[in-house]
C-alpha cells in the first residue's frame, strides 16, 4: 500500500520525502489534484494537520506532518537503514546536519525568499542579518566538505537529501554564481548530488539562477476616510427637491478630472531630448568615448538638467556580493517612477568585501525631483553631490562612470548597472 503525500509536486519540502523514497524503495504517491490554499483548508486535511501546513504524509498508522519528520519516517520505514548508519554517533551526526541545514540554511533562505513573493515585508536589516548568517553557514559546510564527499560517511544519507533540498531553493532562486563561487566545496557537493539518478528523477535538470528575484514594491496603506460623527439630537434637514439637470450639465460633471501634471513637465523646454541620449547610449557599441560621451556633452543642457554623484553611506555593510548587487537592483527598480525624467549609472566597486556603491544621475531640473525623494526610500541611503561641470576632474569622473571605465578610482568593477 502506497503512502500518500499531501503536497504540490514543486514543493521542495516534499522533495525530501520523494528522494528518500527512491533510495529506500518505499512507495510514496502524491495526493491527486492537490491545490495549495484549497486542499489544505478542507476539514479532512485539518484533521491530519490542525494548522493546515504542508506536506503531510498519510500512513496506515495515522498522519505525520513536518517535512523532516516525514522524511525520517520514510527513511526508517523498512528498517534496513540505508539512509542511516549503524552507530549511534553517526546517526547523531546525521540528525545534527539535518538540524543545521534547517536552522542555519533553510531558515535564512526563507527570510530572503518570502519578501520576494510578497508573503512578508521587506526589511533591509533583516535581509542583511540573514545574509551574514547564510554566509557563515555556507562557510561551515564548505570547511566540512573540504575533506568529506558527503556529510556523514562515504555514501548518501538522509542528511545529504535534506541539505540538498534546502540548497536547491537557494541555487535555483536566490544564490547567483558570484555568491556560491566563494564556497567551491559546497558547489561541488550540490552539483554532485542533484545529478545522482535518484535526485534527478525527482528534481529534473537543475540550473542555477542568473539573477536574484526582485523584491516586490511595497504599497503604502491607504488612509481611511474621515467620517464626521452625527450629533445625537441633530434635527433632520428637509430634503431638497431634486431637479433634473440638463444632459449637457450632467455630462460635464461626470467627465473625469485631468491628471495633475508633474512639476517637471511645467519647466521651460530643454534643448536636450532625454530619449535621444538614451538611444545613443544604447546603440553605441564601439568608440564609446568618441561617439557616446562626446554626444552626451553636445546634447547636455545645464539649464534644463543637472548631474549628481551619489555614494552609498553604509559601504561597510556590503560584505556579500550578491546582496550588494541586489540592493542596487532594488534601488533601480524603485526608481522606475522617474524613468521619464532621469538617466543613471550605478557602479559596484571592488574585488572583495566590503564593496563600494557609487552612482551618477542625470535629472530634469536643477534639483533632485521632490517626488523621487518622497517615494523612493533608497535616496536617503546615499550622499548626493551636485556635479560642477566647470571642474574638469568632476567632468572626467562623469565620463568614466558613463562608460564603465575600469579600474575606476583604482579598483575593479564588480558590476555596472544602467537606468534608462
């Protein structure tokens, strides 16, 4: 009789049990037509797990919930201990790595993942702390795997299955190559395991993500409308007779009010056409300085536009490369409201931590637009300095930032991003 696993087929916590079943030969089947948010809210499901979490394993002896407990049940189901060892110390170490994987790796990955799905608020201090903890955990695993092929002993155990399933979320959704390459033994371990036949049967072909999932823009909560309390003994006013309005007047009242113009649209016309500059930048593939940079200064209108340098205030916190890149990517995403009025370059600088973040921005008008300052909270994380184009040194710095000149101020570029 097959054991029934209640979960979706893409749930990485269900993968733990399904891979363990491949190794032990235990027959486990996914519940047919399981739909997250529907199936796990039924009275039948809630009898198996009162809080409605998945996965849940239905067995002849009753239900089991919590993914690690389910995987342990399947690993021990036949009693031959193929995924455990014979000695108490080895089994303790298997459980040790299962707990470590869950508490130090999976828990911190979820702190990065849930805000990107919109299931938790994005809090920069929480993300920073999670990344520091994640880097520490990867370092510990990397050190252990420098002299071990597997976590315990010389073959796959349940610890390897659970560790790999937790790493799977990171490698496929959150951890780009620039992060994982710092831990070569973890990389070797992960790719070795996901390509084992029993893993591959469940996971399919695994590919590492090339970019970190963006953080969903948080919307400000709408303010409730104020309602004036009615006086208790206020006499009712006589209803005014309703007079039918002419159709022309009615149509005039129903016409939507025109959207208020952005103050930048009210500025005097500028000789610089921003879209023409953006096209020139995008289309110039060779002789960049002679074509694009020269073209920029030919187009630039110092009366209609202003240039600004920005320097991140907290570079000492930029200890993890992919986190730093994600900060910059999130900033550019939130700047989308200014796309019609701005062009920007953001540089991530350095060959190692801490990384420096510096930028150059072109804004319509003589000041940084107030609506950008009000709406994009990242602005306060940077020091902003207006460029003096009469200073040749500052002008050359502008040139170098536009063309991604390297080394920039004596250091290599980790990445350069353009906002256009």
